C-alpha cells in the first residue's frame, strides 16, 4: 500500500512539475505582450508592416543585425548611434533623425528578451480579424485578448504550490516509513502540514527571523520603486517618446526656434497659473491674419486656423457661426493625484522650459523627452539649488542653514532643504 502511495505521489509530482513549466512558459510570453503594449505599442505594431510613429516590426529579425543588437538598440539607441554603428545610423537617418525612446533604467535585458519573444511569436490576431487600435480610444487589456488576469495567475500558482508541497510530503513520508520498516523501527506519526510547519519554525527561529526581515525590506523596496515609476508602466500618455498627432501640423522649431517666439507669448498663463495654458486660436490669428502661407505646408495648415476662427481670408472678416474650435492633444501629462505649479517653477524657481519639456526649439513635432516620474522629480529637487537673487525670504533661510552646518561641509541650498521632498507638496 505504501509503495503504491509513493508511486502515485511521484506521478502526481511529475504532472505538477510539467504543469508549472507549461504555465510558466505561457506567462513568460504573456509578460512580453504586456511589456510590448506598455512600452512599444504607442509607436510600433508588433506583427504588421503598418507604420505608426515608428516602423511596423514584422520581419524585424530578418532586417536587423544578429546577436544582441536589438537588445542594445531597445535599451539605449542613442548610445548605439553615437558609437558609430552603421545600421543604427541608417535607421536613425531613415526615420528623419527622430530618436527612439531610451528604455535603459525602465527595462532590463530579461524584459527586452520577453518583448522580442512576443514579436517572434505568431500574430495573436487571426487572419481577417479586426486589429485593435493603438491610441487614446484603445481600452484593450491582456485579458481582453484572451489572456489570464494576474489575480487568477496568482491563485493558480498557490493551488499548484499547495499540490506540489502535498505531493512532496507524501513522497517523503513514504520513503521515511519504508526506511524505518527496513531497519525495524516504528513508523513516523502522521502530522498535519500545520503541525510540521510549526515544529520547523520552532527549531529554526533565527533563520525565520532573518527571512522575515529580508522579505519586509524587499517589500518596502518594491513599493518605493513602484511609487518612483508611477506613470511609466501604466499609461502610454505619460511615457517618454509620446508624440501625438495634432489637429494642425504646428512646428515648434519654426515658431520658437527659427522665428524666436517666446514660449510665454502662446502659453500666456505659465507665469501666473499652475497651468501653462493651451493657446487660443485668437493668439494664432494675431500673426496669421497676415501670414497666410507657411514655408513647409503652404496654405493647407493655416487654412485650418482660419476654419477654427471662422475667418474668411478673402474678405478679412470673421463669422462666429462658422467657428470650429481646435482640439489640441496634451503632450505632457501627469497622473491626476499629482499637483504641479508652472508659475512656482518658472517665476520663483526660474526653471527653464527645456528642463522638463526638452528643447522644443529643435522639435518639429512636440514630444515628451523627460520621464516625468516621481523619481525624476525627486532627483531634480535634490540637486537643483534655489534661485535666491532678490528674494530676502530665501536669503534668511540660507543664512540660517549655513549657521546650522557651519564648518561641516559646503551647504547647497537645494529645493530639498525647503521641504521639496515632503509628500504633501505634490500630493494633497
């Protein structure tokens, strides 16, 4: 009877191991799909030639150099381009010298490998089936494509782990009792799993204590990292490289760069409000009532401004009934629970627009260049010194700070020193 139990337990154990291996493989592939949607889908299609911001990735493994080239390109394409890599520079030039987002620090090599495995796999959508849109209208999730909810995955692992532990206990008990019978000893008493765990903990209290401390610190570190990166993995609108197509092909390079129009002229509330403000069509008409033809698109794009304003270029008159307001798409988005004040940073902190928005004077299409994560903001507050010129309030604080740490080290009067890392400054 005991030998039969042992055989059954071993068969069960093998079945469980095979099941775990199969499910792990599927989950690994699913992780690649999830990572692709979170980091790549806004610019690329995975299994078609359709071009979005970047090229479709169908056949990418036939086009790209072999080895770990794709991994290096995804993690830091800018570094690869600067190294003089011929294919990297070819792609960069073919894409109008528009660099891809740098994912080094957001993704590791294992995650990139998962993404590449997903791209290698057959297309998840059957031939002839409608392809889900990538963009603001898309609400597809991994579950919506036939995936498994993370909660069910966790529950499945718990069940499999319980079966595995039970099988191992049964095998161990059978082997120990067989050995005891062979040596003429009494069989071990039957203990429940809870009794065994309690007995093991009682005999290994120090080891259990160390494990508890490690688990607690790992958990706290994971929570801290998750808070640092809020917005990076969950919403394509808060990712580096987000570059939506606007209702009018407005060139920041032409206006702010070539023509040297100040940012504050169009974003007039940036020095007075927490919001920079989206320019109204009246601001556009201040110039374009006279400028009816552009250097790149001619009259086509400027005609859209006239349509929005209800302006007739031939008669030079407005008709309010024919106005068609423009629906600009916001490029730099923050989560709803984050408070950010433009006037505080621009007027008091004297922060340049390019610090957060990138050098828009060189961008034809506005693009999110900074990650805008909590980590990025915190690091800025830690290293940015307060602009104190002409501010007696900060002079007083700086003097008090120097007196407090006199002779210890050179005090840098950073934003951190005036409470810039307090949670309630940005979350209230």
